C-alpha cells in the first residue's frame, strides 16, 4: 500500500511539472515577411496558413521552424517560400524528411 501511494505521488508530481507547449497559428497574408520570420524566431515554430495558388478556396498550412532543433529525429529544416502581405515568395524554414539517397556510398 505504501509503495502504491509513493508511486502515485511520484507520477502526479511529474505530471504537474510537465508543461504543454501550444503552437501559434497565423495567416501569412496578414503579416509581412519580416514579421513572419521574427515570429518564428521568437516562438521557435509556428503554423502559417495561406491560400493555395492552384485550388480555389483551399487553405494550405506549413509548420515554420527556427532551425532543425524543432524538427523530428529523421527530419531537418529546409528552405521554402510562401506568400506574405509584402512578398509572394517569403523564404522560411520547414521540417522535411531526411532522404537516404546515399545508401549505396556507405560500406
């Protein structure tokens, strides 16, 4: 009984100290390119939404990141352009999967 109680106290203490980090969402067309980049630098990552050029009425989303540290284990930050209020091709970083194209070079 004492072991179960100690375990319950430890689990509850760990769950209280864990913080959830919500990611902010922004409409890229309501920001300048400099504002979008500054937001990503400040927050580390942000969801930027913008209209599709090819499909009318479709909204596209990208998770913009400060650097590869905000990406998963098998991803890295690569450059991508998206529209902002002042630049139709504002360059930001997004996480993309690492390719395994060099498998034939490795021993």
